[in-house]
C-alpha cells in the first residue's frame, strides 16, 4: 500500500538512506528545498517506511521524482 503523507519526514529518511548514504549523491543535490511544495508518497512494510517518492505539481502537470526503495526490499 502506498500512502500520501503530510508528515514527509519518513520519506526524507528513506531518501537519505538510498540517495546519500548508499548511492553517494551529494546532500546539496538531494535536499533541494522543494519538499514543502511536493506531494509525498510513502511505501510502508509492517509499519516501517521502505520506499518513497514525490510529485511536484506545475499547474495541471505533475512530475514524479525522488522515487526510491531501501536496498533490502528491492527485487
């Protein structure tokens, strides 16, 4: 089940693990300041956040991005 969340802190935690810690993306590139204006999606497994994505809206168009899943849950 994927959830739209208002408190996007768990999404940022998953993104940090995947993009910054695992993939070595610079924090300045990952944390772009656009989180407050995005719609955040969270994928939980037994209550634990395992995946995340965001949708940035530009009028009627949405751009899906920052999609990630923890390494142990991929495949």
